[in-house]
C-alpha cells in the first residue's frame, strides 16, 4: 500500500463515505468482523485494498486524504462463515456499503456472487468484485437556492402514486434521452399534467437502489416495481439520465417544490435484496448477517441458517437491533435533510413493528420516529400489513401515522360492483373511517383512501375484468390476488359493445367521484385518469415493458376523463365540507336518508339488497376553524349514490333549502358542460351513477 493511501484514523461517525472537501471518511459497522478492508477501484477496474484498523463502538473506520467524489469502492469483511450460528462472512465477496449514496452498475448474477456453490452448497471462495456494482463517493454540495418544503396540510393533500419509468417512458413530448428518469418526472409537460389534475403530492414507487432478482434475470425479466432494495441512501441509478443520480434527483425535487408539489417516497425497510439462505452475498449478509436479519432460532442441525420471513421475499430486517434502527433512521433523515423529500410511504409497515414476534405499535421503531425532530414532522404513511401472523393492522398504527386504508378500497369496490350489505360500512368509509381512527385521537386524514394502487388492477381493468390475466408473468396465472372485487360490466376484456364501454366509463367516474369526495386523503394511481390498462394483469412487478408503462398515445382518447378528474379535485379544493379536518359529529353536519326521503333506520342499514343512499352534507354546520382560527362555512350538498341497475327516484326531505342545483352527474363525462337545472324535492338518479346537488342561492 502506498503512503498516499495510508489511512488516517478518521471517525466512526457518520457511517458511510463522507467527503469533506479534502478527503473522505469511511465507516462501516460490523460486530462480527475480525478485519475489514476498504477496496478502491480505478476506472479500469484495478482494485486497491486498504485495511481499516480503527474500531470504535463496533464501527471500523479510516480517513483517506485526497479521495473524493467519483471514487468507486466496496468492502471485504473477514470473519466467521458459520451459517448454523448465523454468521456468513466471506472476504472473497465484494460488499456494497449499506450507507452508499450512489451505486454504479448492476449485479450480473455470476456464481461468485453467492457464498456457496449451486451444485453442492459447499463454500464458494470465488472473487465477486468484477460481477458486483460499486459504491461511489459523492459530493454533498448542491445549490438548493430558496427551495422550501411545501408543507401541504393533510386535509388539502391529493396524492398521485407514480412509477418513475412507467409514467414517462412513452411520453412523446419528453425528449427521448430523459424519458423514464427523474428529469422526466419534473419535465414541464409532466408538471402541467399534475397541475391539471390538481394533485399536491407525487408519491414515487421505490427509488432506493434496488436489485433485479436472479430468477427474473434468468427469464430475461427485470424487477419493474423495485421492491428489492440493496442501498437505502442511494437513488436508483437506472432512473438517472446522467452519471449523477443524486444531483438529478435533487433537481427533480427542487423543480416540483417550485410548483408547490410535494415528493413522497415509497420506502422498503422491511427486507433487502439478499433473499433467503440461498440468496447472494451483496452487502448486509457478508457484513454482519446476525445483526441485520431476523434468523430462525432452530434447534435442529441447521440452527440459525434460515431466515424468519414476514415479507414474502426471503428475509426480514431485525428491527430490535440498534444498528438496523440506526440505518433506517439515518436513511430517513438523509432523504429529508439532504434530498428534501416531504414524506414516506412504508411498504409492509407491520414488519417494522415486529420488534420481537408480534406486531407492536409500541416497538422501538415507532418510539424513535415519534421523538425524532426531523422525521416526526414529515408525512408518514403506513402500508399497515405484512404477510406474517397477525400482520393485517389497518387502524392499528400510532397517532402520528396515516395509513393506506385497505378497507376503504374493498368497501367502495364492493358497493359499485353490486355486492350485498355494503351500506353501513360504506358510510364509515365515506366519512373518514372514524371506526378505525377516531378512538386514538387521529383525524379523518389518517385514512389514505384509494380504489386502485400499483399492486392490482388499474381502474380501467377494474371495470373490464372479473378475473386476473397474468399469463405473461410465466407463473401459470397463479401469482397476484385472485379476489379483486371487480366487475367487467358484462364482457371480459376489450369489447366493441358501445353500451358496455359507456357503462365502464360511467363506473370509472363513479369510483373516482366516491374517492375524491370522501373524507380523508385521496390517492390516485398514475394513468387511471388516462385509461391505462394492463390487459387484466394485476401483478406487473416484473413487466418492465409496454404492458406496465403508461401509453401516452392511447391516453389522448381519455382526455375527457383527465378533465373530469381535474374538475373533481377542484370541487374538493373549493369546498371544505369534502376535506374536513375533524370527524362529523352526526348531529347537524351530516344526515343519512333512504331514497324515499326517510332517515336511515337500523333496519335500512341492515337491508342486504339495498344499493342506494342519500347523504346530506351541511357545510353550514362545520364546527372547526380554518388555519387562522376563523369559522369555516360552506354550502349544503346532497350526495346521491345509486349502485343499482335501475333508475331510482330520490325524494329530498325539507332541510331548509328552496331548490338545489346539479353540480355533478356521473352519467355526464363533461362536468363543466352540465346543463344548469334546478331540483326541488324530487330527482331521478340513473342506474349506476352519482349525483351531487348544491343548495341554490
């Protein structure tokens, strides 16, 4: 080793590679290691190994003067290879830095990436460096200028779930060289689209550096969704149009913030890309397997060689270990303070609460988030389930959190497809799910309402298919959810039947209207406003192709639907009665009526065949102040829902208004072109439709 690369002692904190303007400090946690080598790579692949001899508080560290941004590096960890006791160190494997902020390249799945031989599972000492991506030192400097977090209140938030590549890959007005990238997400034509819809936050599907699974690579496929993280501080390199993904990501955030749009990240802290005991050794496994992962504490000959899996991916991170918790909190803080994001949606969040075995809302992770002065102030959205025992926890997260409300999705789908006995639960979901969130002091906005999301049918497919059609996935149609609560409106798949097509469009407007006008935070799936179809495939996790991408040429045929969504969101924004900060008290601010104009009785709520409901929303009786403490006042509305196949005459009871005007009719795709007409005491509501009436002045 040359004197130029003789490390100074450096410091054990911060972890990762930290450039200070003259050199870089490297720090890596490993309790089990006997020795750690920092491996530096020249542009031609030549490797130079530097022993890190300093070890404080289980962190190996050293400082290299003159080493700066662009330096490619990795680690080799010397220690026990003893799977039966949970240890899998193997210095022949180059390891990614868990704190890497930039990762260059991809895994090519050579056998050397595994610590065993595929034929007999014997120890594999082949060197993996030439087959592994490399960590890269970055410059932390960026001109944020006057960038500020929009801090949109939850009650005014409308979320747009999007995939970086899928949303922009085919857009004809975006230059080809940046399609499918962070730069494309912030391109002016995309910002115009977000503004037209009226959304306030773009929620990006995973952008942490992820790995394309080996079994997919063997099939010539890729992990399109990205729920397979390997580096929790690095923006995924394949989504960058330049060799500087960190800078490009920051520029994207800055551009969206300038338009008042928040950026929320879908984050995957429940597992890593290293899979089960037969997976590769890419990072955590070779650094300190027993510290990072939950292991099965078996009494048999395999001992701790296997992983406890509540995620369905082969492994689960060990949420009771302080360095795992530190990694997650450091990652979250980094994305807020350095990358300026505005919140997070936590994939399979129940796994984060499994400090021991059961899901525990008092786990250390929630304690850390609650007291953190940075993370506690951004949007925190839980996917409140995992695949482990007791993992379904909708309504079970602490007061600081909001949740993807899976019960909302299921109930609204059931109502509009004509299922029996849905009215009582529909009333709960329309009004913010107080049964789930009110008891612990949360507000209606604790409910992130959605009808569709990345996982499952698109909106177009929800009204076009009764069954999933996942044959293209190569798993004999056995993958994906089988119970989709969908209705094809009479014909499975594409059709030229104009009546069926018209009904499908009307059903889409029904679902969107219900979503946007419900209390809580509405979340739209990208492309639903554009008629995006996956041809009945409800699990496109490995379909990185036209099947999953938004078809912007086809989208031109759905411009009217896009306008309908934008007008709906505008209606919500203009009327606080649809986005209340507190739950209805049920005395004067809301009323539930039968089509005959009678208050709903217990018998009416329990009538299984009932498929219609009248909701009186009294904006004049809102008892909550605005952000300046001033009283809030709004108009009075009737929301008339007819989920049956027949036209129904609704009698409007006397609530003090002389007449009502129709402001929304889902039989009409053009909200702005509705014929102005007054309604007094009776109105016919067509089959499968929604009418919204406002008090006429």
